[in-house]
């Protein structure tokens, strides 16, 4: 097995090692070393990156057959001995987030008796899933407060492989089912848990722990949070945004939510007014189209095509026309996503769905409906194609 140097020193950045094996997988070279500082992806924590003999390390994984650590490289390296250097900013970020997760998991136990069932550390997002279907706002605040109190206490963080008799006496938060020695991470007397990840030496190095979002995930609760440098970056972003909003609204930061609520109410009011105005305009347009197409023997057919008109307007107009006795509306709009809407009055003849399918077949659109209202399109068609499709639909409806 590869000697995992990060177990005893998460802060070491450089090392030398002997090459035990060279292999290739999916055209990528890889090395197995006798010792390494590179952390392989496991336990919710991503792998380390860095360089081996100058070649970028693009992935690190554990080979299940013998638990050897595989280092995937962007290019082959020569020699029986290699020097390695990990990407320290990435490593320290993982140390902050992972230690912060231990602290926050214990905090949720104390604040809400909620246990952590899974952990994920991504490039931006850090989450834990708790075995609680719902957490109250006071419980969330309490857990966050407890976690940050543990940070400011600057508790020592110890990681080691205890002997079986010592392990039996430790108050582990959760005991995993694993073969072989169990590595334990203890955060003062605040938390003790089995873990193979990399961690800081004192909780003060974790920095601020901030809960960002909580959402339901099946029968669990997913908590998204940030620690340290990630929490600072998140605060900077949101501080910039809220200051910009305050400047835009010409108000204080504490008044931003009130200004947004006022703007939303105004927008809703304007939307209602605009909707009413559009309906009035459509009614007038429908009257104009009806006047230009007088009924003949109690039947009126209104056929009209536009270029790039809003399909919702076309549908609204068709519905307005179909409210007129004996009226059939065959309407269409050309463009990148052409659209047809066919509608008829209760007392008008014809199957609008059948007519629509006949028209759409002429330019390849798709759609459907019922005998009184049908619509479709979704493909490119010019004005001439739309006009031709409408004429064909009218001809089929009345067998001209």
C-alpha cells in the first residue's frame, strides 16, 4: 500500500517518492508511488492536484484491488524517483471546509439532534445532508452559533490511528464499517469522529462558518455552507450586491428589502394594467378583422398572417374572434419559430385540430388541440409558407 504522508502531516507540500508501477488508462499515464502527499478523492473530499516531476496531476484515486493510490498525469514522466508538490491553496481550502464540516455536524447534533448522513465538498458548493425532514430557523441559527464558537475557541485538532483499546473508549460521533485501522479526528473535546481526510491543526484556521441555504432532499435536509476563504468570498460578493442595490434604490442597506417589495408591487400593478390594455387592443383588432370579413350565409372565415408576432397575442386574438357567432379564425405568425392558431365559434363548422395538422404538414411544424381550438409550429417558416398553409387549411375545411 502507498504510504499516505498527509495522514501525519496535512501541511507538508513537497515530497520525494519511488515509482512502484506505471500504467495507462484511457490514454492517460498514471503512477503508483511508495509514498505520497496527494489526497485521493474519497469520503466526500475531492482529490489534490499539483505536479509530479513537473507533470500536472489531473486526478488521484484509490485502486480498490490493493488500495494503492493512483496518480493520473497529463504527460508521462521518466525515472525511478520523482519529486511531488501539491497545489497548496486547493489543499488548504479543503482542510478548512472539511474541518468546518466536522464542527457544523457536531453543532447540528447539539442544536437539533440532527445527524449528518452525507457530505459533499465541491469546487464551489459544500453541503451536508441531515437526517431531519425539517429544521426551524432558530435551530439553524443555534447550530451556526455553536459552530462559530468552536472556531473562536481555537480548539486543537488531532488526527491519529488509535489502538483498539483506545478506540473503544472514544466517543465517536459515528463509527464507519471499515476493514483495517480506523483514523480518528478529534476537535478538542467538542467532536470526535472517524475520518481519513485532511484537516487544519486548530479550529481558528477554519475561519467563519456560514450557512447559506437549506433545502429538502427526499427525507433529509441539505445544508449548504462555506468556511474560511470561501465564506469571505461569498460575503464580499453579497456585500457588493447589496451595496449596489442600496445605491440603485437610493436607500440604506436595511431598507433594501422594503424597496424591493415596493418595486415588486408596482411591477405587478403595471403588469395588470398592461394586460388589460393588451386585451382591449386585441378586442379592437378583432373587431377590425371581423368588420373586414363580413359573414356570408351566417359563416365568417378570418385568415391572417403576420411576421414575427408574439404567439400569445395571436392565440388571444383567435380566442377573441372565436367568441363571434359563426366565426372561424385561421391565424399564423412567421419567423424562426412559426406558430399557427386555429379557433372557431361554437356554432361554426369544422375540426380545428384536423385543419391544423393539414397546415403544419406543409412546413414541418408540430402541435395539436381539439375541434374548437388547436395550435402549433415551432419551426422556421416565412410569410409565404404561412399564408400558403392557412389557405390550404381553409380549403380543407370548406372543400373549396
